[in-house]
C-alpha cells in the first residue's frame, strides 16, 4: 500500500480530515468556521429540510443516527422511541436540516401548521418497515402525499422500504413491487397520476441507506448537472472506471460520473475514506522534533494498488469533500503525476462552481433587497 504521504508531517488538509472525523463541523456546531469556498449566504430558515416520517419503530431515528452521527448499526437497538420532532442542522458542503418525526405524531391534524412542517423546499423521506405489516404505513403515506401535494407540489417524496436485511432476495423484490403498486394505485384512484415518488430498498446494516440518502441529497443540489459533467470529463480523460465526490463525514456521495453505480465499487471507495482518516489520525499528530522536508501539499492525497492492479485514488477537495476514483488500468501507477494534475484541475473547477453559486445567491439576495 502506498500511503507514504501520510507519514509526512501533518498538513492543513490532514488536519481538516481529522476535524471532520471528530464531528466538530457537523450537527449543532454553528459556530464552526466555514471554508470560504462553501456558500453560506442563505438565511438560516431557508436551508432545505429533509423530513423523516413513517410509523413507530420503522427505523427513522436509526437511519438519522447511522448516516449523520456515525452510530454503529447494532447500537440502534437501544434507541428510545422519539417523543418530539428532533431537528438536526447539518453543516457541510451545503447546509440542510434533518427532522426526525415521532411515529405517532398526527401532523395532518388541524392543530399542526403545514407551512411550519413542509414550507421549506426539500424532501419527505417516508420509512416503511418491510419486516412488518405495511398496509397502515402505505395508507398513511398516501394520505400525506395527497395533502402535501395540494400545497407543496415541488416537494420530493422518497420512500425507503426499510429493514430489508431480514428478507430473502425474492421476498424483497415482491415486497418492493407490492408497495409501489399499492401506492401508485391509490394515488391514481385519487386522480393523482405520475406522482413524483421514488422508492429505495434500504437497511442500516449495509451501504444501501447511504446510497439512498445520496440520491435524496443529490436532488437538492442546484449545480448537480455541472458537477456530473465535470466528473465525466475527468473520468473520461483519466480512464477512471468510477468516480465519486464524497462528503467525508457522512460518506454520502454528492455526485458521481454518470456510469451505472456499482455497489461493490461504492463500498470500496467508502471504506477507503475510513482507512485514510484512520491513518491520518495515527500519523498526523504534531511532533516537536519533526520538521517538514519541503513544501507540503494543501490537501490530503493517497492511492492504493490492490492485488488485481486496481488503483483507488483519493484526493481531498476542500474542507468537506473528497474525490475517490477507481482505476482498472495497470498503467495508471506510471501516470500518477498526470492523474494528480487532472484531479487538481478538477478541484479548481469544483471550487469555482461553489463560489459561483455563492455569487449568484448574493446577486439574488441583493435583487430581493431592492424590490
Ligand atoms: N433489521 C433491521 N432493524 C432496523 C433497521 N433500522 C432500524 N432497525 C431497528 O428498528 C428499531 C426501531 O428503530 P427506531 O430508529 O427507533 O425507529 P423510529 O422510526 O425512530 O421509531 P419512533 O421514534 O418510535 O417513531 C430499532 O430496534 C432498530 O435497531 C434495519 O435496517 N434493519
Ligand atoms: Mg425515532
């Protein structure tokens, strides 16, 4: 394994990876300094909101804890039932909020203000326990969709058919088909054809919940197609088989090239981030006698060559994001310098995309202020 860079004295970038690891920038740390490259001009309440809803014990809090708080899946067994809405502010490449609802909350009753709950553009993530009887959950989801759609047609509805780890492959597919059918039938009976509802098979015991959340978050990123175009150009020029742009802490990928996602590839890249974060934790501490041998690169960078000559290449892009690529070309190790250079060019373009959207928001806000 070629991880020699991580034996060098600590660079600023390694420090930021550590900070990410310690979770200092994540939930509830609004005082944390932000990278100047990441837009932060939205008013607090304009952050996109993800609502986690579903019946009791369907797995909502477990999903939020595993994805955003790095809780090991087994420990979710000890989570208590949620009694009030849990609001998490996530500060990352894009600020957003995750609201975890108590299963028993009757939010459609007139005493609840729909504007308060659904008013901020985002996604409604409905969690269905696939190991349990799901008819009630489907009925309640349909009622929610029909109510919400009248007032907020722009909201994305994402259905997590959850806890599928306990189901056989065949039963999983049958359950999936059955749920999709029931929801679309009921909605079209109510006169609502082609509802924008998307379905995912998920479990906290594998990567499926990260993959599903990645898809949910990607729909909220305004520059997604620009990011995908940039990644496609990079991948084609460097012969990458698959490239992901990851949020380091949650390991959600915010964009990838447009080739089909291969789960094994995603798992490999996601695990590699853990390896690098662990290694930088071990070796990047300050040593009073250690002196830098020369100029240090700003961002953490590493690659590893596996037994079948596949190369995994990782480069930190900014405080929150890193680019991980899989290259199945034995010649790649001779062209490492070229790969690094192309990734740096991509990094410049990426940061320009973010700074541009930041400028755009400032212009929009100034225009709003004038009117
Ligand atoms: N097998 C399996 N169990 C899961 C999964 N996700 C959650 N669970 C279990 O489901 C149980 C309920 O999880 P919670 O996250 O507390 O459910 P909730 O939807 O937040 O429940 P309320 O707060 O009561 O609405 C816990 O024992 C979890 O360990 C999963 O993917 N697979
Ligand atoms: Mg809960």
